[in-house]
């Protein structure tokens, strides 16, 4: 059985483990990203992860999913927001292949999540898939016939930066904005609130929490509808921690999308909530590697 090391680098945590050639996750673990230390320290963490498993599992490839804009041919980061300072220019593929003498492939984390859902998740068989992850920001991915659409310069579907109401999509619609709004309106510390707490209170009838969620959903509905007019996806997949609230959010998001989409388009657009959740990045990184080797 051939094994692969798969690593998913996010702004908060690095999730990693061993995946078999049959896409079975043998083991997994995670560590804090400590993003404030910058890109070089993240590269060092990745090297230590590979060293940890290298001799025991004899991997034949290193699969990386990461935040930031990725040059997939070079396997390096060419742009990253302020969440991970000094990340642009980190050459994962070059450094890891030189050190371990096995191939390495690198892809954007949202692209990996979308690929995982398209191959073994809720979008199996979909010809055109739009995947969004709603978290600290909003990321997007387009897949056409199970292939990631990268655009001309590897920056396709950076939908979080779409301009909306003198702001942008992720500043208005990300789940991180939810906690800020509730804390401000309740005049409490932001640390006392999480997405989970907000939804629990909303289910009990807390009007401030309900209002904040509805405002977020309205922004998501408008943004998703606008993207659907451009690419006409068969399936829209929503991921990110907040989307674990499937039962509560589904009717609200469907209603918001329906408000902005022509009925003929809405009727032919399926909404799904991601299946793989925390494993999506690792699985997608593996699928990406396998597609190239």
C-alpha cells in the first residue's frame, strides 16, 4: 500500500496526516499555525511534519493544501493576505523536493476543499461546481469536469474580494463578522462569543443573534446569486465551520439565493453543505497530487 503525507495549512491550524492510495486517512493530527511568526516558520513546521512520518510510512508524495494564492506549477505562494505575514515567496515544492527527494504538489486550500467534494463528497458527478468556504474570510473555487479552474494567473474565484456596498464580500459576509456584530450589539467582549454560541442562542429566540445571522445570510445569498449568473453551476457547495449548522441555515440561505436569482436559474442550481469538513483540505491535496502523478 502506497502512502502520502498530506498537509492542510490554515491561518489558525495546520492539519496533517497519512493518506493511502485509496484515499483512506490512516492517521491525522494538527498543530497551531502560529501564523504571526511568518512564512518561513510555517515552512519549517511542514518540514518537521514530513520528518516525523518519513521513515515509518515511506511516503511517495507530499500533498499540500494552503491558504493564499498559489502558483501551482512552481508550488509556491505568490500572494497572501495579512493573516499570514511574509508568506508570499515561500517555495514549498522546491524546498521539500530538494530535502526529501519525493514529489510535492501545492494547491490553494479552497480549491482542495472543492476538489474533495467533487470527487468523493456532495458534488460527485457535477459538471460545474462552485464551492465556498465561509470562515474568517470567504474563499471560492470553481470546478469544471472535476478540474480546478485557475484562471489566467492562478487567481480565479477569489470571491472574498468582490466589491459590495462600499466594502467587499468577506468583510460583510464572513462568519467572523457574525461574532463581532453580536458582541458589539450586546456590548460584550468578542472573546465571549463564538459561531456555535450565536446559533445556540438564536435557536432559543435571541433576537440579536437571529438578526446578525439573517444579515449574514442576506449577504451570502446576494453574493452567491451574482456568481451563479456568471458561471451557472450545477451545484453550490458551502463549507467552513459555520456550515455545520446545516439544518438551521439551509432554508435561510436557499430563500436568500432565490430572492436574487431568476426562477429558471434557481430551479436548476442545487445547494449542498460540505461533507468532508475538517478533512477536506487534506483529501483535496491528495486528489490534486494524484491528478498530476
